[in-house]
């Protein structure tokens, strides 16, 4: 038994090292570092480099021309999404804090993206999303209020074309989602989101262990 515990420690250590290596696999440029610095100064949480790389890959795989983002922040996830999108693609990004969107605009410019590549809409996501076109988006990325995640899913299914992707960041909630201890309402809502996506008959899903957990699903509905 003592030997088994030692082996478990080695396996766990190797896994953590591998995850750290994977998270840093795609190098980030100066514009991304600048956006991350602004987020830290504002006390905002940014997607990890590994999550950003996954979003970039998914946008490229979907050949995305239209992407909707809930939670602009200072532009970290937006830069990754834009790098993966088609050269003529437009990112529509929504946030309740217009001052953060100003940082994102600067970051997008520093990353080399033209002003017409992004549409910034200030406001609460559930007020803005109903105004966006049905079936008009290739990917919807959700990094907003966790208490509203099920509402985001409902809106995303309306916004996505058949074959489009919806992604939710932060579904591990720093390990609280799988912790058996009593949890706050936002964690309980994340658990409900995970069950809903997994059991859906119109979504093909996967939970990626990057950053703080990236839940992804393809809309198979017609």
C-alpha cells in the first residue's frame, strides 16, 4: 500500500507538470500580456493561455465568421477568438463594464486587428442577446455571470447555426463543482448546466480540462 501511494504521487506530479506544459504550449504575444495586466489591475479573472488556445483552435475548426462573446473583460479571450476566426470574421462581444471594453479595443488594435473586426455592445447579456440574429453565429463563448449560465445556453441554441459551437469557461469553479461540500448557488447552477448539456439530445459535448474547465458542445439541431 505504501508503494501504491508513492506511485500515485508520481502520477499526480507528472499530470500536473503535463497540464502546465499544455497550458503554456501556445505562446502569447505582447498584446495579450498587456490585456492580462489590465485585467489583473482591475481584479478580473482572464481565461488561461491553454483555454485561449483551445478557443482559437475551435474558432478555426468551425471556420467561424461570426462569434458572440459574453464577457469582454479586457480582451484576452477575444484576441484568441479573433486569431482563430476567418480574416473577414466579426466578433460581437458583450459586457456590463464599458470601461473594460475600452481596454479590449486597445488590445485588439495592438494585436493587429482592424476596428471593424469587433462589435462592442455594453450591457447585460440577457438584455443584449435577444436582439442578435437567430442562427447567425458559428460560435458562442460564455464567460459571464454563472448564475445566468442556463439562460446563456438557451440563447446560444437560438443564436447558433446547425453545427455551431457553444463554450462555457470556468465550469470547474476552482474545484468546487466536484466538491461534495455545501456550495453556493453559482456552483449548483454550473452543475445543472453540466447535466443539461450532457443529457441534451441536440448537443454533442465535451468537457476540456484546460484552465478552470471549458465546456464545449456542438449544436446538432436543424
